[in-house]
């Protein structure tokens, strides 16, 4: 008894839109420093300059 071969049918793929692929991979994110990041940087600067401030080697207005 001979076996019938069934042809394999693969659907034709549609061409991709390159703009749609880029849009799907984008993620939203922050633009520039947030207020939280600025406050953290200010705290770090004061923490690092605190010994000089207490010793009188650095004036308060010289932090910036």
C-alpha cells in the first residue's frame, strides 16, 4: 500500500513595517534629573562638605 504525501503549506508572511517594530520596542523613561535625584545630590554634597563646614574651612555659600 502506497502512502500519500501531504504537501506542507506555509502561509506567506506579510512584509514588516520597520516603523511599527521600532515603536513596539520603545520604553518610557525619565527625561533629565527628577526632583528626587536633585535632592539626593544635594544631600550628598552637604554630607561630603560637612566636616569642612564644621571646621570653618568652608563657608556655607561655597557649596554650590
